[in-house]
């Protein structure tokens, strides 16, 4: 299972068009994704304290391109790789959407409902 987190407003806009395009698709060529066990790492680094995030659960079989497992930026010292999608996400490839709120200190923890 792979996940992508984004602001609720961006997801709502995607449901109107049928396709989700993260800003990173235009700037880096891919959409950053994570496993349930690792998603809290980039969320805490990039979105600490945000209360408007949702977790998108992606059905890999419905994605328009295969997921590539690659180093993060910066690379993880332990060698952990992250799934990257080099295409927009069709709304129908999202099997579930979950609200995701930070801890009191602003950090995120792995989502219990998906572990």
C-alpha cells in the first residue's frame, strides 16, 4: 500500500477535475509517495503543524505508470527508499481518503488506521 498526503483543498479540487497533480510533478517530474510506516517522516519535515492534510490511499493497479522506489531528497542515512509516481493520480486510483492531524508538537506519527 502506498500513500500520498496533501491539503484537503487540493484533493477537493482534484475530485472536480478527475486528476490530482502535486506541485512536485511539475517541478521534479514525480509525485512523492510513502508507505504507511514512513509517511510521517516527510509529513513532519514538510508539513509540520498543518491541520488541513488528508492521506490518499493509492491503488497501484489503477495508477497510469509504475511506481519507482528511489532515494529521498535528501537521501535517508539508513538507505530507506520512497515510492515515486511519474504521472498524475487519477481520482479513481484513490481507494480511500483519511483526515490526518498532527500531534500537539506539530509532528506526525504513522497513521494507526492503516498500520
